[in-house]
C-alpha cells in the first residue's frame, strides 16, 4: 500500500473512534445515564405508568411513595453527612497534632481549600 492509503486508513479509523465516542456520549447523556442528575423521577413515573399501565390513582400513590422515600433518604443523607463530618474533623485534628508549626499552616490552608471545593461539589485539590 502507498503512504497515502495508510494515511486514509488511519484517518478513517481515528474519525470512526471520534464519531463512535461522540455517539456513545450523546446516547448516555440524553438517556440520563450520564450527567449531573442521574435519577429522573418524572422519567421513572412515565415509564412505570406506560410499562405497567398504571391508573391515575396508582400514579398518585406512586408519587406519594416517592415523596415519602425522598424525605427518608434526605434524613439519612443528613445523618451520614454529620457522621462523615465528625470523622473528617477527628482525622484532621489527629493529623494537626503531629505537624510542625510550618506544616500546620500549610495543612490548615489545604483543609480550608478542600472544604471550599467540597461544598461547591468539585474534586478535591491535588
């Protein structure tokens, strides 16, 4: 094969990978399998209504069940968050006890940046 044929072959392969990857990304994003909010309550209710042929009364009951469950999950999330916060604080306090004053200043700055990032929902700083 000539050099031009190899170039076309490689170019075709690379374009196939790019188009295929974009297609998978688009499908995952549009179907709700990727994205900031994986769980879509309305989509689930519509699907259950359609697939199970739910009556209006059953849809109302399903929504009430989901409301109740959401409240319970929020309560559990709050309890877990407070327990994680307590464990994180205990760990940081133990680390602070073994540091020199110079290290402690750097560690406190790192911990502060981590907390800011954590509350914003970003990845922890490196």
